[in-house]
């Protein structure tokens, strides 16, 4: 499964779509490449991309933490 397909599959859950105001049209346009339309898309894209690049989970966490200035 390709990266974009994984992202769309995760975000296609009706509850997630409702919570993050993602329409069907917006969902089909989402990719794991910038620019990101929301924080949830950016975080999931980072996880998907870096996991595919064989980064460890702790390194992925540090990257997300740095990107979003978390504690």
C-alpha cells in the first residue's frame, strides 16, 4: 500500500472525518507531502513517511515533538 493510500485509509473513518472536518473531496486530495492542511494530516504523514524511511519510533516522536514545539 502506498503512503498516500495509508493516510487516506486512516482518515476515512467517519468519526475522524467528522472530528477534523474532512470532506470526501478533501480526503481524495490529501497526500503525505507538504503543504499539509491540518496538524492531524501533518502528524500522520510524518509517521507514515518516516516509518517507511525506517526511522525508529523514538526518532519519529522527537521529530513530531520538535515540529510542534511540544514540551
